[in-house]
C-alpha cells in the first residue's frame, strides 16, 4: 500500500477527527479511504450515465420484455 501525507487546516483536521469518532472509523486514514472510494464510484457512475446518454437513440422494447427477462432469470436459477 502506498503512503500519502496531507496537510489540513486545523478546522478540517477537527472535522475529520469528529467524523472518525462519530462513525466509528478505525482511523483518519480509513475515513479518507472511504471518501475517496465513494468519489471514485460517483465518477464511474457519472461516466456510465454519460456513455448511455451518448450511445444513440433508445430502442423501443416490447411490452413483455421484462416479463420474458424474469422468466429467463427464473429458468437459470432453477437450473442451478
């Protein structure tokens, strides 16, 4: 695991310490890793949404599309 040192103003350090205590994180590092993971996930989701929006016009689905999908899922589950 790589190490990164950061400097925070006293106000932010106090905030981080309060979050660690309030949410039972083991350390400030654990809290910051969680924040970074959440931001990474937000960025991935944002990109997926943009990819979908830019993928072209929507394709109309048949009225029973989701019913058929559920049937296939049930059949797969029953086969396992």
